[in-house]
C-alpha cells in the first residue's frame, strides 16, 4: 500500500445520491482526506501513512462491508494517482502503476485522466478535439500516447493537446499531477428514513427496518468521530406522525446496544399508549452527539471492552427505569450513616469512581432505610412505635421481633453544624432476632439507659443480609 496510496471506490450500481453521500461520510473513519466525484459515482481515499493501521486487504473488506450497509455495489482499485485509480476501477483492473503494464485503454478515458474529480459536458467537448487530432495521427490507446516523444508534441498537436499528453504521460510514468482535492462537506443533520413495503399495525416489521437504518446511521456518526447522545424515532402514520425520543446518560457508539434500548423504549411506550393508526414509514434522527474518537483495541488489557460493557448496561437500565434512577453511590464526608453517601449520575462514566482500597471499614447493612424507623422495646421484644408513620416500610404487617443477642455499641456522632432531625449522638447495635434476621438499630445517647431497659425507644436503620 506504500506505493499505491489512493483507493478509488467506484459505485457500479444505480444508487440514490443520498446513499452515496452517506457512504462517503462513513469513509472518514479511514482517512480525513477524501473526495467525492461529481456526479457522485466514485469516492477517492488518500491512505498515505496508514500502512501500520490497515493492510490493503483489510481496507477493501471493510469498505465493501460498509458499502453493503447502504445498498451499494462497488469496484475498487489502487493507484498512486486518483486519475489512474479511477481508470483502473472502470476497467476492473489492479495493475502496477507503470505504462508497460497498462491495458489498452482507449482515448475515451482522457476525461478521467484530466478531470478525475468532476465530469461535465464542457470538459468532454474540449477533450474531444484533442482525441480526434490524436486519432488522426494513429494514436488510439494510452499506451500509444505514452510512447510519443515529448519535444515534438507542441509542433505536431498544438499547445493544448501537448499539455494534455504531458499530463497523461506523467501519470503513466509514475508521477502525479498537482490537482487540488475538492473539500467534502458533511451534512449538518444525521437522519435515515424509509417507507415500509406495506402498512402495518405492529412494531416487529418496524424493528426489522430500524436495525438496518441504525447500522447506516452509526456508520455516519463514527465517520465523524462522534457518539450518539440522543435519538428520535418518528413513525409515519396515515393521518399523523408520532415521535419517540431516547436520551442516553452515556453517549453510545454501538448500534446493537442502541437498538436494544430503542426496542425496549418503543415497546413500553406503545404498550402504555397504543397506536391508533397504521404505520407507513419510519424516520431515525440523531438529536445530539458528543466527541467520541475510536480507540485501538489493547491486546494486553480489556479495559476498553469493560468500559463499553459498562456504558451499555447503564444505557439499558436508564431506558428501563428512567433518567435519574440509575446512579452511582459516592462517599461523602459525614459520620451519620444516612449521609455517608450520595447519588451521583456524573460518576456513571467511571471517571469519578474512587477506589478506596481494602481498609478495615466497620460493618454496615446492605439494606438501609431512607429514614430511621422508631421502635418500642418491651423486654426482649421490639415493635413499631407509630404504626401509621411507617406503613411503606412493612407492607404486609407490622412485625414484632424477639431479640436473642445485642452486639455493640458503636458510637457515631455527627458534626456540630449538621442538621439532624432525630439526633446526632447515637449508639448503634447489631442485634440477632429469633426469626433469623440481623437488624441494625440505635438509640440516642441522651435517651438511653441500657440494653436491659424494660421500655425504651430505639430506631431501626437497616437490615444485614
């Protein structure tokens, strides 16, 4: 690939310009220097410096797969110059860039040599005169043209024809012509739309169409070195349209994962609010993107795969439970158990999650109550103090526990500036009940007498599992 750096991808099928432009946009993932021929029938990729990233075979396989996503049939050819690559692609040939190895290309290919990035009628008419003049002197192929002596071209064919011949000879002899590559501008919006073969009243055919559209859309997004932060699906009904918006807490770069999230979102929304008409078509749009340059896979570490799996899990849970209900608990500087952690959605990306290491942390219950529940102690029994204030904690009945043992106390005091409705100075106990449960309870330091008190007020704060 070092000697032949230009890849020409010729579109051989009759395809819509929209599909060709979308395919061209996806090719930015391989190189920032590319051009689209006008009319859109060929894409040129300058892959100089990519020898260590891709082999020629790898590039061709990936480009062919990507073209298949957009329904394109292509023919590829390599050369050191875009004009020669285009001529070879048209002839379905891959030959070294030397004149003696060239097939017998006719003079009709001069248009591609002189103007590989653009084809118009005016250029074709100008070259027709030169072609007729060369044919009159017996020059019928490019091989014949390459054999003409350079000094005699101006006197025999004129200045303009001599300039064309010199340009062609330079390319055939391994040189390049200083042609400016036209700048390709990507579209400001990213969307894909498609009409269904027939009107349907269920979502399964829509999901089948959305899967292919999702692959096309994410190919374009990845070509821009971005990730998707929000999507919108618009169902075209008979009399109106209905839209469904999906926002991801972490930007996504995987089409299969987004398809799973989208399927769950649409299924749940339509179950709650059914469609009242037949579906005729579907449109998939990107509402928001964020920078997301792809990284090479590390053969000695799986941190990229683990990070991607984490992002996928967060996105699917958020689609299932809703925004704000998926979070990471982070530690806060407080001694009170209910204030030692806080919800943080910003830490879902894993960057703010701090590794606290293996320290001798005190034992804490896995299930913590949002607010401590007041209990009345009567000898070895514990029961709810106020039945009406804690109906949501115990849904079936208000339990009564028989205590077998007490372990503690562990003294916990809040900072003087903290506002504690129940109290800041607490003695915590880990108690075992006759039913096999382990409870985490405390009493206020100023109210407690001893664990052998006949009647005292304690607070239930959690359950050990």
